[in-house]
C-alpha cells in the first residue's frame, strides 16, 4: 500500500505540473475579508426585512432561536448544553428551552428561511404587475448590500494567497490551473486578481456565472488567456455593471432544488467536467 500511495502521489504531482487543476472554493475564502458566513448573511437579511415600517411601534418578528446563535458560538453552546443536561435538579422547563436554542438547524434551514423572506417581500397591494419579480429584485439588492457592507482590504489571508497563485499561474505559457469553481456570489477574488488590469479588456480572471457565458481563449493580461472562475451558485459583483447573474443565484430552497435536481444544470455540468478532466483541490 505505501508503494501505491507514493505512485499515486507522483502521478498527481505530474498531472498538476502539466496543467490539470481545478480550484474549488467555498465561503471560507471570502470570510477573512469581512463577507458574512451563510448563517450570518441570512440573519442579517432577516433583521433588515423585519424592521417595523415607518413610525410603527410594533416590534419586529422574533427570529428562530437557532438563527440568533453566532457561528463561532456553536461549539461553546453544545458544550454548555451537555453540562446542563448532566446537572442534577435543573428545571425541566429551562432545559427544554435551552435545548431548542442549541439544536443545529436543518441542513436546508437557511435556504428555506430566505425563501420565506423573499415571499414576505412581495408587494401586499395588487398594483404590482410583477410581484414575484419585484420581491426577487429586492432580495438581490439586500443580499448584495449585506455581502459587501463590512468588506475590508486584503492582508495575510486565504484570498490574498489565492490571488497571488492566480496571477502567477496566468502568466505561464502552460497554465496549471484550468479553472476555478466558486460557490460564492461575491467577486472579491476577481477584484484582487484583476488589480492593475481592465476586467473587460485584459483580465487575469474571467467570471462565468451562466451556461451562455464562455471561457475566453483570446489574450488577456500578460498576453495569455484569463483563468475562468465559475460561480455555480450565482454572481453578485460589487459593481452592478460587471457581468452579474442575479437570476442564477442558488440561495432559496426552490433555487437549490432547481439546481441540484437537474443533471444538466449549469452547476452540475461545470462540476462534472471538472471531475472528468482535472484534479479538484
């Protein structure tokens, strides 16, 4: 077995050197810059949409218990829950209330909650001819606003490292990184990679967020083709005029199932090709 592992390792290194890597990125890449986590984003949008209108003194609807727990506190909450359950004489009522707050949400809870928020944004009066479209556009506006509201300059973080890797690899005659697949909707990676270059005329990184967008094979920065970054869950660039694709977002429960249940969806086909012709890292 050790000999087989060594051979596999050498083969992987050789394949990568000849240009066979797909970088697969999740939310952690952008969080170091101040982009909220999945749970933090949903909680933020909830607060924005549940504010009392006008001069109303009514209190906003209380969010679900699990939505009030910060991501960083989950482990601490679970430990406290175990200690309380083991404490003799603890009131059963208190234990039950704490238990409800400490139970992690359903895997699709955030998507379902965003779907409820989008539904609540539909105009209550019938004067709107496109209530569903109006609600989606308002949700998109809120998502973009909350994504970038606390963004900080780059530093010694994962995103900065990835920017350096992309900028260095794009200069090569034979690029080792064939593509990037991102499950993030923000464009912080593109902003960093294209710094000093025109995102449209001579890019280092080229965003692709729908099936009708194609990789660029013409020259970009450094007289080489740009590296394609596939946003398979939609794309909300900070500047609204930059090839956004709000209609391809995968945020609500309905959008999630529409994407994963269709084998020919943009996301499924992109990942399938990556698994077929590269090593995904």
